[in-house]
């Protein structure tokens, strides 16, 4: 996997702004030694309730994509990101407030034994067959991740 350079990250942010994106989000593909991917389940009463998704969340003003990724993974799972690997692409959607949103996705390595959920009601270390429970956009990210891992 290629390491991330500052120029790539700045280009991603610039392109999103140029495309009229109002909100940026980061997502993490976190895999264990067997290639199972961490998925989180949104509570039924939440926006997009019932959806299985990657650990992800909004980028705060003045925060880099990588800083946001580290913070969001820690907030949502209690795990510490020890390394950010490759960029896996992005997808766009409308947020709960209707804003044009772009989610940038990266591979991440984590440390920590215990998962502590703060915003989701369940988690799953999903094998290949269980990974089809995600949206088609996240499925495309996972396909890219699998292609890079070969």
C-alpha cells in the first residue's frame, strides 16, 4: 500500500470544495489478521438506521483528514489508530441535514483490545460473506481494499 502524502490529502480537500461538497467525512477500513473488517450498526432510530457501516465521521474545521480519522475511530470504537495506510476512494451522499457530503476512505491499523461503542448499537468483524450487509458505496470501497491487498 502506498503511504499518504500531504499533497494528495490537500488535493482531495480542494477537489471536494470545487465539487460543491459542504461536509467531509472520513471512513476507516479496519481489518483483523484473518481479513475480517470492522463494521458498526446504526441504531434503528438514527439517520440511515439499521445500516452497517465503516467507522466514520465528520471532519472538524481546521482538522486534517488523518486527524479526523484517528479521532473518529477513537470516539466510535475506543480503539487507537496506530497507522493509516492507503486511500481507498470516496463516495458522495446527502447528510441527514441535506448537505452534500463526501466520505474519504482509508485503511487503518488499530491497537486496543476492547471495543467500546458510543454511537452504534452493535459491531461485527465481518468476513467476506457478511460484508455484503453494507451500502453499495461501502461495498465498492471494500472491493478496492481487497484489490489492493492482493
